[in-house]
C-alpha cells in the first residue's frame, strides 16, 4: 500500500456526475474497473452502472458483505482478516486487488467499514476504508457522520472521487 490519506465528511455529498466522469475517463483510456463491496452492498456497482456507457468500462464486482466471503471470493488472506478484522486499510487494499484480479480489470475499487447502527468489533459507526488498486494502490480512511444510508451514500461518492483522482494522477 503506497499512500493513505484521511477525510472527514460531515454532510451529505451528491455524487452528481461522478459516475459518468469515471466511466468516460476509463473509456478514453481503454481501461476497465471492477469493485469489491462490503458496507456498500452493491450500491457502488449500481451507481457506476447508472452511468451511460458503463458496459464499455465496468467489468462487474463482488459483494462480500460476510467476512468469510472477503477471503473466499476476493482473496483477502485469512490471517489478515483474523488479525485485524474486516475494517482495516490493508483489507481494503486486498479487496481492491481482489476485485481487479478476479474480474480481470485494469483497476479495482473497494469499500469496507461500519455503516451502523451499532459499532462492529469495537470499530465505531462511520469508520470506512476505500481503496483503489491499479499501477499503485491507494487507501483512504473516512470518518463519516450520519445514519446508515448516509454513511453508505457518502462512501460511494468518496470512492468515486478517489478512483477519479487516481486516474488523473496516472493519466
């Protein structure tokens, strides 16, 4: 994992044209994207599919809500999950790599965290990690205030922003 930033989100963020911008950038580059989702439960993939032309760049994804599926489907090492639990920056990075490799994409994008309403294994509600895997891997920690739906929605927006940043950096 090469970089880790932090962001605090206090109010709702509208994804606006982010999904379309991500898809357009990928199409222009002739590259593809796959996702591995935990707390977003398919919302990230669905948001990408809503963008016009998504089929030209979006390969698909893995919904690995249950911890054991993170290992079985996405290839996250069992020992990593046992040592750190599912809400961890290295788990997020492994999920992104798993999505990329298992779906045959140029880029992998992953979400893991606690949407609530209760903390999970001592991890507070709103603690989220998003990761992008491509030529290099970037992980970002988020601390999102709000109800469950807001945490999930803001995670999607933040994930789309992160992949767009990575695409522009490697352009």
